C-alpha cells in the first residue's frame, strides 16, 4: 500500500520544488561500515529561491529524521551559490545536476554535495537536463536544446529538430520525449531525428511501471505506447494546466510498485489547489474522487508532487 508523506510549511515565496532520491539500490550495495557521504540515504528538495533576493537552494530530507536540512549546497560549498531561479535537478551517474534559469549550471557529487563542475552562464535560460551516457547530455533551454559535453562541461550545438522553449525531457525505448510550449516532440535517441510530434500536451513526463511514458493535456493524462508511440487519453474530472508562463517541472508521477499514476490539481499558473488524484490503470472510476486532500490553509506551489520509490511514498510540498 502506498504511504503518504507530507512536507508542509515551506517558505511561501519558494516557487519550484524537485524531489530527487539518492538512496542506494540493491546492486549498489557497499559494506555497512563504508559511507558514500552524508546525503546517501534520503532525498533532495530543490527550491528556486526568492527572485531578486536570493539564488536557488538545496534541502535534504534524511529518512527517519522527520526534519528538513535546509541550504545544504551552501553549507557544503562555502562561498559558492547556485544560479538564479533553480528550477530543475536530477541525478545522473552519481552526480547531482542543478539547472537554473539564469546564472550558474552546477554539478555536485550526489552523496557529499561537494561541487564538481560549474558553468557560470548558459547560452540561454536553463530549463532541464537529461543525461544520455557518461560523456553526453541534453540541456533544454528557453531557446532550444543543447548537446552538452559532460567531460569538458561545455555546451555544444543545438538540435536542429527542436526549436523554441523546451522543458522536461525523458528517454524510453530508444526515443527521447521533448516537452515544448507547442506540444511534445519525440526524437530518435541515436541521431535525434524527429519521429512524431503532438500538439496540446502541456506537462512533463513520468515513466510508468510497464515502461509507458505519460504526460498530460488540459483534459487529463496522456499515455504514450513506448513501442508504437501511439497515445491514449484518460479524462480527469478537472482541467489540467501547464506552467509555461513561469516554467517549472510540473508533471504527473508514476508508482514503481503498482500500475498507478498520481496528479495534483493545480491552478492555471502552476500553483494553488489542495487535492491529488490517483489513476489506477484500466479503472476510470478511480479518478472520480480525490485520493488525497491536504489540510485546510495549505496549498500547492511549483511541482507540488513527487514519488519516493524507495519507501513507496508520495512527497507533497505545500505553502501556508
């Protein structure tokens, strides 16, 4: 059974929230007495910061601690700061990559949070990061996608098949899914040739237990068959909104334990709302009523909802 964890009372002016679990997997087992670092057993929550007053920050929740350690990046890297409006972070090959809209793009060790790489300024406002292998990544921006060299930590050329503002990205079954303000483009992962394009899809991606890729349009959830790239629609009892006006990584989340997805009902600008819906695949009746309603006086902001696979929990962030 899915357990629910609520993280409440974040600073009201924090805008974007991104959850990243760094707990070890079974095939990453190491001797009990050996530690990779103080951040190996929990998850990060990345906040964009108060625009005009402070840069982004990284917070850490250690399993069992029942508290949130704040501004851990600055604590581990005295005198250094993240960029302005830190909207996205992900872990790839043992490193935590932190993307800001302006200013520095930063990589750290995922277990110690010590900075390993820094690019002071991106060629365009940053959005999201997708690691492809140990040498190459894709970096989405407000003006296209850049091939990124992880060895030299420098951007290269942009992909000719994708233009304009780009947000979330995902890789599944040899294809790369690209979320744009105009819809979704699907590229071949080898040469980045355009495979298909869909209009009206307004959010980021999650990959379900069966390998299918999900996103959302205004009517509800949309499932991509990762083999054929065909789509199917699941109608939700509310209007779903994107966050392109002030982009953040808004998207449904999928369970790794059961065939189920979760979606927060947020307002048109990517904030507000207090209900979460659970869709059990194949059962349209499962979304007729909210699965969770957060306590009175608290509401979503930013990404609002993420899934912690290690503990099979939803992590919900709200503001007072």
